[in-house]
């Protein structure tokens, strides 16, 4: 049983679902979505032509973390009882993932954690993702670590070595699949608007950045554009009102900033490829952008993906307006720094993570020689 509920999870699970379906004579795959994100999840399902077997449709207006957890847990428990899976798979650090791991534990079913071993070592940042991934690790029986560093963190926590497998990150699999679709931006008006100017792509949505930190990010973006008149910015806004209620008043009237609805994944990959630099608090974008040769300023105080920083692809910028402005302006002015960050090798694998994960499953459960 493969379980996911949000747009980022769907992106990272889609290549694995497609890979497992290649082994349909050996693996009976049941795809379950919780619908933790609704519209953004459906975009990804359409992009990868995946039709779930079950949709729990848990999303409610203004839903709380407790509500997401309870509805996911109850719905998954019923499905596990009827489907009787030998293995449940979920990815990353969402509330859906934690609920899936707990549901598996309660039913004494093996749980495979895709993208295991990430840690910020701050229980409050990112919130609630850091605790979700820690608790998921405790419930998991198989850990698919994206990097050697993630494997070492799991071993340091006492995870049995024989249960940890370094596979790379499935997001690179998804990225390679989509990047091969060499098409212009669907929004040709946006493409024409950018023109020959350098484009800063911005995404910001984390809970710890709601309120004053989000306002600081907006202030920094205005200052960067003021200092770099040949530069424009495209801000892909999350659907959450906590983001929009700050971003729209702060940036909506700026003539060199475009606020856009969350693009589908194909369009977002094109935007990343079109960009000059990326400012983001997204974990997935920290992994995707280096594979495309795009420097990243991470709009967070901590990151559970230190490999990108260590490799030179990313800089931990935080949300202080002065620091974000300084780092962005330096990156825009200093071509040597931009080129160094653009050329750094991505540390998140070569795009064969799904194949490796499927191989581990087939071997562990003695489904193939």
C-alpha cells in the first residue's frame, strides 16, 4: 500500500508508484491518498497519470493538525484491515506520513519510509515536520535514506544497519521525467513579461515563516529588486490564507513581481529552469534546484538537508530581511559565486532511486531472484 496526501509527497511517490507497477505480477499495489492537500494533490496525480485506488478526502477548511492526524489514522486503519498489506510505503515528513506509519504500527504491518533520516535537530523547525519524521522513523521497519548522511543519522539513533538503504531521492527521478518535456511555459504572458531580465523564483509557505518572517521575506524581495533593476521576481503562492494574507498586501502592487497560483509540477519545473536564482523554504526545491544547476537561498534558520549547503548548491539564509537581501544581491552581482553554486554537483542521486527502492522490496520479501 502506497500512501500520500500532499503535493510534495505525490511528486516524490509518483515515480515509485510507476516503478512498482512494472512488477505487477509480483506486487499487488494499492494506492491510497488522504487528500491532505486537495487541488494541488490532484494536479500531480494528473501529471503522472496516477488514479488512486482509495481517496480518504480528509481535507476540511481551516483543518488542524490533530484533525488531519485523526481522520487519516481512522481512514487508513479501515483500509489496512480490508486490504491486509504486507508493506505500507509513505514518503517524507507530512502528517499523512506520520499517520500512515502509526496505522501500520497499530496493525503490526511493515512500514517503509521513503526519504528517511532527515533531521534539523530542532523539534520546532520545521513544524510539525521535524517531529513527524522522527516519530515515523520509530514506527518504520525499512528506511530508504536519500543520502549517506541520512543513513548515518539513522544509525546514530540506533536503527539496525540491515534496515537502512541509501537510494538517492525520488524527487530527482520525478524531475528527470518532467525535465525531458522541453516545452515553453504554458503562461506565455509570463514568459514574455520576464523577457531578457533575470528572474528570481520564490516559494515560501512553512508554518514557522507565517506572520512576521513572511513579511521579512517580502521586504527583502522588494529591496533586492530595488538594488537590481534588471531583475524580476515570480512568487508561486501557496493556497494557505496564512501565506496569502501577508504576501498579497506586501507584494501585489509591485510592478516587477508577479504573484501566481501554485503551478502544476510540469510548469514549476519550467519555472525553475527559467530562473536565475531561487529563494525558498521548501525542502523539495532544495533538492530539485541543484539538479537543474540553480543556486538556492534557503529561507529558513535550519535545514534537514545539509548536503546541499555542504556541496555548495545552497546557502542557509534565514528570514532576516537584511541578511536575505545581502546574500541575494551578492549572488546577483557576483558572477563567480553564481557560477560556483550552479556547477556544484547535486548530492541527491542520479534519478534511479525508485528502481533501487523497488529492488530492495523485491529482494527483502523474496519476490524475485
